[in-house]
C-alpha cells in the first residue's frame, strides 16, 4: 500500500492526523514527530510511528520518494 504523508518535524509529541487530500484526490496523513529534520532523524521517527500506527514491522515501511522533503510517498508492506 502506498500513502502520501506530510512530515512535520520538531513537534511536541509524535502523532498521526488527517491531512486532507493531494492534487490527485488521494488522502494525505500528517505525521508529526518530535525529532529535528537533521541527519534523517525525522524520517526514522516517521517510519517508527507509521509502523506502530499500521501495526507492522519497521522494516515493512519504506520511503519511496521525498527523502529530503516534508512531503513523502511511503510504501507499507503488509504480511
């Protein structure tokens, strides 16, 4: 499953919220993480949070595009 997310680094707490829709009409999730956007720390925190949210292993979550952007496309592989 592929999803669009918007990562918001430096938040007070880690959470996932509805983020509206992108230009193609696909739903976007807002992923707020308390890590800074340096050295991939926010990406790691986002992957951990998404894995917990979707109840999958961290290795099942990967960033397909947007590694250095706040807007990302993430693939989640379910067993």
